[in-house]
């Protein structure tokens, strides 16, 4: 599902629509698409937030609702019922980046998400803060906070 569409002028002044698809990622507000699997499980049309992604073949997560053998699953958390389920990506529709969300790491810095999806570091001088914010606690945009956190956690394992 396109996150947004833009119009630019073609040479003759005809509108040229450009659709930009956004793949849901950590923290995004999403809706579950209607399908046989989601209708049957009662998740069709419900909205929640992406809490993570995984490759079921190596992580063993599951069951994955709507699995078509893509070996990618998105974890969606539903605030209203506090349920978490794994879904195939084609069933997860992006709604927005959920601006205003906060994320903190125990013993580490906190981050606030902008409406465009960028994470702003609120402070911290821990190892993870140094990885995500080499400017030593001075607020800045962290465009790939999720990826940097994953890499830092892998080094600890």
C-alpha cells in the first residue's frame, strides 16, 4: 500500500503521479489486510504497531499468519488486546510512522520518533548511545536507528 503519492508536472502540464511504497518497519502503525487467514483468525482490519521482523527459517518464530514461504515475518502488537502475532509482509499495510513514540534501552539513551520515521536521540552517553550518536549526546537525526541497534545487539551476543 503506498504511503503517499506525489504529483509532478509533465512537459505538457499533465499530472504525473508517483507512488511511493513504504515497507513497514519497527514502530510503524499498520493495519492487517483482509485475507482468508486474517479473516479466520480475527485480525483482518485491526491496527497495531510493528515490534520487529524476523527470518522464521533461522529464528524459529511462528506460526506466521499468511506465510507464503517468503522467509520474512513482521511482529505486530495490538494495544487494545495486548496480543502479538507474526504476519507475512504482504498482509501488513503501512498507515504511518507513529510520530511521537518513544523508545529507550535499559541503561541507555532514549529516542523519540518524528512523523517522518526518523528517530531523534534524547540523550545518553552509553555504548549504544555512542554507536547511534557519535556526536556524544548532542541531539541529531538517527536515520537507521533500528539497524544500528540490531548491529550493536549482535556484537553483544
